C-alpha cells in the first residue's frame, strides 16, 4: 500500500479500477505528469475527468 501524493489516501497501484476516467488519468500520469503509481484511483479519476472536459489536447 502506498500513500497518494495528492490526497494521502492509501491505495494499491496494482488494483486500479477499469473506469474510463481512471484510465484517462493514468495515461496523463504516465505521459504528462510522470507520477504513475503515486496517485490513487480517486485522484486519477478526477484528473481524467477534468482533462476529458477541459483539456483541448484530449479532443483530437
């Protein structure tokens, strides 16, 4: 178990849900923020949803 770097919640990086928002957040964690494995599913989902709604680079 690790502590999320944003909210501090404990999580298992190997047990992330197969939710589209979490998956989008995971792509951003790998490709843009370099913090994959350090962010919990809730924070990844928030990041993913915000990017899908507001980030123009996600709308190509």
